[in-house]
């Protein structure tokens, strides 16, 4: 499943991706982890490297998000 954002549309269509492993592409690079929350202007992705890190991404920075 893929959601493309040319403007901030974070909440639209993301509910099925909650608590699933996703790849969020931004202009600065990709973030892979579990989508834990989203709001009108942000996504929260739990990255699972050596320790759990919760990353907040502003919707305006998201190029696309897809389930992996």
C-alpha cells in the first residue's frame, strides 16, 4: 500500500497502516519502522535498531509511505 503526499494529507488513508511496518521516504532519506500514530501534521514511527526510538516526521517532509 502506498500513499503519496504532494501536500500534507497524512491522516487520509493511513489508519490501515497503524501498528504495521512501513517505509517513510523523505527528502532527507528513508525511515523504516512501525507506524505508531499520526495526526493532522505529523507521523510517529517507532524505529527498531538496537534500542527503540520514536521518530516524529512532519507531513510536509513526507514524499511517500508504504507498508513493507
